[in-house]
């Protein structure tokens, strides 16, 4: 590694951010594109880069009544950076420290989110001039059911819904062409999408352990009801 070893928290922070995150992107678990437990893979990468003697050195912890070893401190900062850095190459999935390497669609969604958030921060008095966009819901034909909930992806876009859905499915392990189940034009689309996701999560509809994000076990009617409740 290019950063010289020092038994300090500053070293642990820097090496986690500027050296180890990049190495983690090349690990088999990350390259598989599937969710993986970051703690386990980070431990292996850290032990490959530092000696057992270096890893065992103890540093004062945030709590005055304890100390942490260098290895544990670096692992903590790796997971923190993977989760919180704006340009982190990983997507945090929750569920006990599960992550996955971001796909191009995840990166584009982040770019769109940043644009929407910048717009949402503007103090616009006239509601007619507030930034708007589309909430959309799609699934795949074999998953669609008429009388019971089924997996539906709910997202947002400021552009064309068909193009957005096609781009999301491009290059992924899609086994069929997507079918768009509904679209709703709304004001302050980023806030509306967040509210929809939160409502469905509170109802226990979120599908946590699946490739990708924003998938829910729900129905088109329920999504429509939630959208209309949030923004009539």
C-alpha cells in the first residue's frame, strides 16, 4: 500500500478510504454482483495488507473504558466509508452489513437523485413551477399476479419512463422484458418517492434480500393508493 503504516486512528481512516475500498471492488464477492457480507471480505483484505503484529496493536476507543485493535478499527472505517461516502463504489443493503458493488444503473440513479435534491432545496413559492417528475412501477410478466401481491419495483425519473426502465434492465440478469404497471406525474418527485418507499416498508412490503433495490411485494392498486394519498 502507498500509505505508510502508522499505529494511529488517522492511518486507519485514510487506508480504509483511499486504499482498501478500491481493493474490495476487485474481490470475487464484489465482482459477482451479488450481495455479500462486507465485514468478512474486509477482514480478509486487511489481513492481506498488514502483518499480524500490526493488526494486534491497540488504540484508544471512542469509549474511555476500552481499546480497539488496529485491525478492528480499520474494518470499522472500511464499512463506514462503504456505506456513507458519496462516491462509494458499494451499495449498502442493510440486513446485517450486506453490500453489493454498484451497477451503472445505481450510479445513474445517484446522479439523478443529486440533481433532484438540488432542485428540492430551492425555495420555490409557486407550486406550478416546482420541479416535477414521474413515479413508476414495473415488474416482469412471469411475476405479475391478479389477485395477490407480487414483486414490483418502484422508482422515479425526471425523464422518459420507458427509457428509464429499459436502461435499468439493460445488462442485468433480466429473464424477460419488463412491463410498466403504472406511472404517476408528481411534484417534488424525490420526496414523493421517499414517502412511498417509507409507507410500503412500514407495511412490511419491502423485499430486502434481492438483487437490486426498490422492490416491494405489493399490487398496482396499493401503489396507486399510496401515491394518491401522498400527493392527491
